[in-house]
C-alpha cells in the first residue's frame, strides 16, 4: 500500500526500495516491488551488513547476494558476478569477525567447500 501511495506523487523511475529482513520477508517484498510495481532500483547490503538503530530486534539489511540470486533466477540480467559477490561478502564478514547473513552465500559456499 505504501509503495502505491508514493507512486501517486513520484515517478516509478525515481523510487528505490530498501528492506530489512527481520521477519524473512525482504525478498518477497522486493519481488512484489519489481513485478507488481515496476521498481528497478533495490538497495541491499553485501552479507546483510548494517542494521537499523531505530528498530529493536531488526536483523539487518537484506543481503545483496540473496537479491542477486533471486533476480538471476527470474532471468534478469544484473551485470553482477554472483560468485565474486559471495567471495567479497565472505571476506568482509571474516574481517569483521561475524558470519554472513546471506542465505545464498552460506548455501553455495558449503557446496564448494
């Protein structure tokens, strides 16, 4: 509803979406934003880094790796190499001493390792 309301005052080309994945709904919301509302800009974070200081219990941003995996699965060309993206996310997570929050990175790195 909120996105439809924003579209009444802003052109779709001017709108980007940003979702946290606290309740595991970020990918579903991104999918709906793209397929139902025509949004083409999605904000995400490698390895799901970041968070929201205003929402207690917020688990952080949706992982870019998960978004790209979904978009590639939908047949969309992103220009992003998923393997390199996963590698970058695993690297920075290791440097920060925390696990990646990307479900795709966890699944695919387990298959390779």
